[in-house]
C-alpha cells in the first residue's frame, strides 16, 4: 500500500541529491471522517518555516472535500480547512501558492451545479477564507483545476483544462484580482481542435504567463504545446514539439531571471519513453539558441518519465522516474543553464526495492536538490 504523510516539509518520499544526509524533523498526518484515503497533493513553506499542505479529505459517505492544513515548524497542526462544493460531490485541491502578502491561493476541481469546475480560493495565514470562485468554461461540461501561481502585484492565475463544444479539452487560464474578481481569461485550443490538457504554469518577473502540456493531433498522438501570454492573458507565442511522430507530453515548465523558458516532458521514441527537455527564448519562443543543442534527451533504455523541472543561475534540474526492468527509480539530471551540458545525473533506488513516483523537485540552500513524491511500501513495513 502507499503511505501518505508529511515529514519535515516533504510529502511521503524525500530524496536529497548529493552527499548531504537528511534527518527527519517530524512526521504528521491527517485522518478524515471517511475511508482514510485522504491525500496531500502539494505543499509549500513560508519564511517562518510553517507548512501548508493541500489535497482532499474523505467525508462520511466517501465523497472528497478540499483539504488545506497549516503545520508549524514542529509538525503541530495549527488549523485545518475543508470545503464541500455546492453539489456535494467530489472536490480536490491540486496546487497552492503564496501571494505577495503571504496569503495562500489554492486551486483544484469542485462539483457545482454546472458540473466540475475550476475552483480557486484565497485564505489568509490564519486560515480565514478571503474569497472563493468557481470558473465554468462551457455549459455543464467538466473543467479541471491543475495549477495556481501569483504575480508580483498579488494577482492570482489559476490554470487547468476543460471541455469545449466539440467535447475536446482546451487549456484554461483565469486571472483573478487580489479581491477575487475575474480580470481576464484565456483558452488555448490546438490547431486540430482535439484534446489539449494543461500540465504546468509559470510566471516570469515581468508577470508574463507560460503554460505547457499536451495537444492532440489527428494522427492519434500528442505533442508538447507551450504558450506564452502577457500579464493580461494576451497570447504572445505558441510552440509545439513532435519529437519522433509519436506521443509527446510536457509535464513541467520553469522560467529563468532573463525570461527564458525551460520545458520538460516525455516523448515516445518508438519503443519507450525518454526525458525530452527544451529551452525557449522567452521573447519569441525561438529554440535556435547559441550553445544549447536542442532537445536534451535522457534515455535509460526503459520508460523514462520526468515529472518536474526547476532551476537557478547554476543549474536546471529535471526529476522523474525511470524503469530499470523491475521497478521505477528516481532519476534526476542537472544541466548547465547556458550550454545545456549535463552537470550531473543521479539515480535513487529505495532500499526496499519498491516503485517510486516523483511529484516535485526544488533547489534548497547550498544548491541542495530535494525531490518529493511517493514510494510503495509493503503492509509489513507500513
């Protein structure tokens, strides 16, 4: 079975890449009133060391409710907030972020009178709800909230995907003011009007918005689709990737201080999946960059599936999983931001020989790379 808990400021499984060792500071969990399958999907840490974790809790009757929990530096629960949408259906948070005042913005999917909608809320640090809005794309068709981010002015951008009139998914991005007013929206429908599913969202220092994910084609395969918008959600450029005429799915995006965009994901090489990472000029989306040979491919000769990407001035870090023939292991790779040269590549195998799944990667003090996710454990060790 899988164990879901919060340890230190990581979810479930934590690997620190490099020679550093990790000492557990505390462990805490949340048990709801339902079947005990509660889950945290995302966690963030404030400047004081408090942690905020978001996901869902099972209520009696086994429906899902939004779950947001604040933990202090010793793992004590300071407050818990739940939300059951108006249709009393399944509600689940997927992402959270701080605004410029330290408030916590969350987004996910909630069941409403118009079906499943992208639902975004803002809480202050005491857990008081400031506002909550649900966004319905078209009619009573389903929409899903995936990511949330904020700009330097405190505006909140929620992103996901939802059905259009032809019952194919489109990217959806909504810009909210600090008071929860909808300021702008954007929809991306790929060139062939097929399924487009957003995976990640990033905002640069000027407030421009970049999203990435997958866009369907008539040949029954997916391509990377990365779109840059202005702060008012006016489209700036669109770039797609068809790596080898097979399925390509972007999973993560990160933007550097110069505004250049880095995207990672998986691409089918005809036999299995590889990591495929690209760098785009932030101004025009050009990939013909001096010194950076495109794309960067990692192939272990098994299924390699990256989950997340991050970086700083010293390195661009991609982390995900590779299949070693028996189980999935964590594979983390660092690239030089200027040249794309591989700086290091590290695999992590759980001592129990179980499958790992990566959720996020972050760079901490002294360039320590921290990978979070889940690991399978047997019932005898859980």
